[in-house]
């Protein structure tokens, strides 16, 4: 079964409005490839990015949102607000949200539900800490993250879910997981989904890898059997590097 190939750039808290215009201006000079390409600018720059990319196939997505539809949540942004400016995909559960903003599996489950009930696609991030790996708990940690936030979903809801396996120790550190580590985790994730649902469903889910992906390693990572693309942080801030990564899929 052919799965959707995706390369998504997570800009995090980088790029003001001028830098957003400039980076997008550079990105659209490159030829498009036969894969889904997404960028996630800061909330303040989503509309600017949407306007600049209105004739491009690059999709603008959000880095986060709240689990409620509206209300007294100062500083937060709802799914409906994102949808109203044409954003149809959101990243949920990034390890930086889990770590710095103390987002829990149960809170993330609510965010997933809100995203799906708002007809949004959800890129759901999972990843273990280095201690988990040292203690040989990495498979268990990843299973629990998926189980606690996603295994309540019905089969049909999974059509809107993309998973991103991002070992926390490889994010922004320059240290990439080895090809063996990546492939074994991705195939374990697929097996967990097959065990809980069906092989057919498991084989239809795109599982991205994230963690210090760069032009020098992207081709090898993307060629692994169970890797369907990447979630790219640092390297997505350079149009050249991001384009090289996109071209390697
Ligand atoms: C990320 O933030 O999702 C990420 C993978 O970052 P980096 O590519 O910089 O490691």
C-alpha cells in the first residue's frame, strides 16, 4: 500500500513577519516534488504564509492549539480560529510542548479529539527521553504515548492522523537516531497499530521521523521501509537545506 509521503518544517518560535516573507520567497523558487510539503510558522505569521503560498502546493500548518473550542484561556488559540484562516493541519504533542508546557497524554488526547472533530489533520508527535532508552524502556514509553492519546479513536478517525516519531535526545542536538533504531521503532509503532486495529489500517498510516534530519542524512532515513517522511526543525529554517531534504524523499 502506498502511504502519503510528507516533509513538514517546524519553524518553532523563529522568524518574525519579515523573515517569514523572506524564507517563503526563497522556498517557492524551488521545483515542487511528488510529496506533501508543509511548513509550520508561528501563529502570528500563519495568515502571511497562507497569502504568500496561495498558489503553491506547500501547506501551511499550525504548531499547536488548545483543546477547548473557546473561552477564558488567555494566550491560547482554538481549532476554529485556525480553520477560519484556512489552516487544516496541526502538530500536537511535540516534545517541547510536553516538556516546557507540561502537556500530558490526557490533555493531548483532548487536543486530538478537538482537531479531529474540527476536521483537521493531526500530526501527533511521540518520542522517548534518553533515560528511557538507556533503561530499555523506549518501546514501552512510545506504546504508552500512543495508547493514552490515540487508541480510543475509531478506525475511520485514523485517516486524519499522521505520526511523528521524534526521540527527544535527537531533537535539536545534531545527534540522529541510527537507521536501525529508527526502522525498528517505526515498525514497532506500525505493529502496535496493527495489533489494536488491523494490518490494513497500520499500513495506511504515515509515520514521519524527526530529530536532526539534515540534507546529509535525509535520503538514508527516508529510504527506510517504515519511514514516510520527516518532521524537520532546524534545517527547515534554511530554504536550501529544506529543499534538499524535500528533494531526497
Ligand atoms: C523538531 O522540532 O520537530 C525537530 C525534529 O527538530 P530538529 O530537526 O532541529 O532536531
